[in-house]
C-alpha cells in the first residue's frame, strides 16, 4: 500500500468480541481511513466464516520508521493504482 513498508505505532481502540485461535480461518476487512501521505490509518474487522465479528480495531496508525525508510515491499505484494 503506497509502495512503502510501514509498521504499527498506535491503536486508538481494540475490542475483542469473540476470542480467535491460530488454527481457525478468519476474514479480515481493512479500510484505509485518511489520505495523509506521512501516516497510514486503518480500521480493521476480523470475522469468522459465519460472519460473526470477532475483533475490531479502530485507528491503527502505521508509519515508516527511520531505520527502514529505504525498504520497499516485494513486487508481488505491490498494488497497482
């Protein structure tokens, strides 16, 4: 996303509605929240295969860290505009 490698630095809120496990498949909906080029903000919902909400995260803030500023995602991961 935006051809950068960003790392999570803050979360505004997280709610766990139903605990999840590593052995179970889930669906995630990730929504970009703003157009600020220096900060990436997302809201995330994690749902089970019956479409029940398991977790929600609002205001996930991601930034490029100074020590990783030159990193770029691999070509197979890049999204065309």
